[in-house]
């Protein structure tokens, strides 16, 4: 279906309150159809996920629980996350125009990972104060959040401290990951993005995940690949209601809806398995990393009863298939020009 029609389908549902049974029915249809899943059904599910992420954040857990239970064919097996008794927030002006712009640019390969992150974060950063307050209230409904956020704001982790840790420890492994990949110790600079100005408990939660994102990669068994960044986003969202992750995954779902169907099963298998993993895992916000630098990842997993992610696909699947996808996209543009489609970009 042409993108213009899919955009119309998306807009028709994105502002409509979620009906969880409709989410379940769509999920069942998509799961059953497999590679034959229609773009219309895919964009409708993406619209529900976007609605939850941007207008009703307290319904993210209910929505992803529903999708994941249908997709996996089994109950989540943990208590549901409480919802707030509130109507959806009003849609900010131009929200869906900006959202769709990110989706189309990402689908066309115009954005690298950093650009997608920045533009998705900009969408969230434009949300009104009432929405931010709702996210803050919703965060307390996730296990461990209230307890974790009662701690003092964490200081910055020092590379020298990590370098002093024994071989095989989580501190040494973290140090190696940071140094070898030239990563920052905090994913983004907390002061530059104004984390301290966020209401409680968001200031603490966002500061801690900026620090611990790569530690969660190591401990929960997610690699630093494109597919596993998507997976870890679902894991983080399941752990503490991370709203940026919800908004990022809404973009990813919409990109998946307007892209060829072949990759959709991979996307949904990845998101749902990692969501379930996050829901069933000990609240990792409660891990006092500064006190356990000397312990190995295996020891930490044993101490906090954390299982490693059981990946349904190899972690580097996107990197391995990206050159093929790029070639197919170029061929498609060539054939569009050959057929006389003057709107195609050579």
C-alpha cells in the first residue's frame, strides 16, 4: 500500500484511545500471517503503540503485555502494571507530522543511529509539562522504581575506578567495552540534556540509565548491535517504563510497517521476547553498581537472579543484512526510474 494511505491509516488511529482487545486481535492477525502480514494491519498496530508512547504512557505496559502474550502464545507470568485513571493527553500540534517525518527518513535510510536517537528524543522533548508529570507518576507503578529513586543522585563513574577492578569483573568488562568502542561513560551528557530538571523520579531514573545502559547490555545479555539496541529498549521499557524507549519503539514499529514485510517477524519476535525478559527480571535499577564493580557478571546475575536474554536471532542480523537491503533499495530506485517514475531519487 502507498505510504500516503498508510499515513492516513496511522493518523486515523493514533489519537484514538486504545482498546486492548483490538490490540490482541491485530497481534493475532499479524502473528498468524507471518511474512504475508498486510501493511495496513502493521501500521494500525504501530498507531496503537505510538498512542501509548506519546499520549497515554501508563498504558504502555498493558499494550505490550497484550502484544507479547499473543505473540509468544503464553501469559507474561507476572503481575500487571497498574494504570492511571486518566484520559489520553491532548495531541500536541504537529506531533504526528514530525513523527512521520522521522519514520519516513529512517525507512529511506537517511538517518544513522545517532540521528534517529536525536530526532526521537526531540519528539519527546516537545511534550507538554502535563505529559511529563504523567510519566513521572506512571514510573512509580513499576517494581523497584520508588525504592531506587529514593537514593541520592549518583555521581559520575570514573574510568580510573573501572581500570582498577580485577580481571573478569563487571568493572573490568565495562572498562573494556567503553575503551575499545570509544563509548562515553554516560550515553548522553546529563547536564546538556537537562536531566536534573525533570520531576522525581525521572531525574534519578534517567541519570542512572544513562550510566548503566551498557552495564545492562553486559549483565542482561544484550550485545551492542542494532537489533539488540532495539531489544534492550524493550527490556528497559519493561523494567521501569522508560518513556524514551516507548517512543523509540513506536518509531521502529512504524518503520517496520512501511518497510517490506520480510523483516517484520524479526522485529516483533525481538521486541516481544525482550519485553517479556524485562518484565520477568529483577528490577536492575536496584543494583548498586559502585558496590559490585569487583564481581563478575555471572556473580551479579546469580546474586540478583537475572537470566541472560535468550535471543531468537543472531545479534548482528541487521549488520549482516544491511548491505543486501541497501542494494535492493538501489535496484528499486533504478527500476522506478526505468519505468518513468520521475519522483524517484537516483
